[in-house]
């Protein structure tokens, strides 16, 4: 009897092994997408900043030379995924600017002597006002206005505080901020 049970169990197992397996399936469609907007990144991101550092001035009243600076680490780095042949870079008048000059403001001297020190921005290192001075809203030349998608480029801004303006400075920290706008 044991032999019969063993043979019956073996036969059942063989029958089950010979039967096809019925696996169940379910499908899903995977839709992939990417949206790309034309644009440029300046100095690595949307909250980009550049520094025009005129340094430390000692004995402002005795200053006889102009004080020159250029944007930090030399340039404003720009990378675009769009090409343009009519690109322009403009700089606003700044937080303290008047209609003719940009000014640095000393918060410690508000309302008193030395509250403001005027400065000018230039497109080239020569800083000659007749050809290179960049007043509010004037385009700064770069690459002939050409942007090539995928090819990074740099814009350097030069600054100058005239010796006569520096003579008016009093002790404290002078600041200003202006917005540079790239149009493409």
C-alpha cells in the first residue's frame, strides 16, 4: 500500500510538472517627457551675483589717483542653450544712482558729509569716458552681440572712482547694487 501511495504521489507530481504554468501579467506604458525653455545662466544660477570690489582706501583726503576695479574673478560667466545675433547686456543705475552717475552709499554717514561716492562703469579696461563709459541702460558690447548655444562666454565690467570723488569719502563701508540684464 505504501508503494501504491508513493507511486500515486510521484505520478501527481509528474503531472503537475508537465502542466504549463499560467503566469499572469499586467502592462504599463511609461511616457517620458522633457520640457526645455530657451535661456541663459549667469554665474552659475538664477540668484547670480558679481562683485566689483574697489578695495580698502586709506587716507581718502590724500587720494591722488583714480581707484579702478573689475568684476570679481575677472568676469561674469554666461552659458546659454539658445543662439542669438542681437544679444545685449545692460546695467541699471543701481540702488543709489542718479540720472547721470552711479553712487556708493555709506550707511554710517546718511545725511552727512561723505554719504555718497560716485563711480562709473566701463566696458573695456582703458576706462576712457568718451568711448567706454556705460551709463544706465546703455548696452555693453560683448562678442559682437552673438551668443552661440552651448558655448560659454564672459562679460567683464570695469569700474572707476575718480580721485576727486574718493577724496570726499569718510570712514565706513560704501555699497551699491545694480542689475545687469542680458537680453537675447
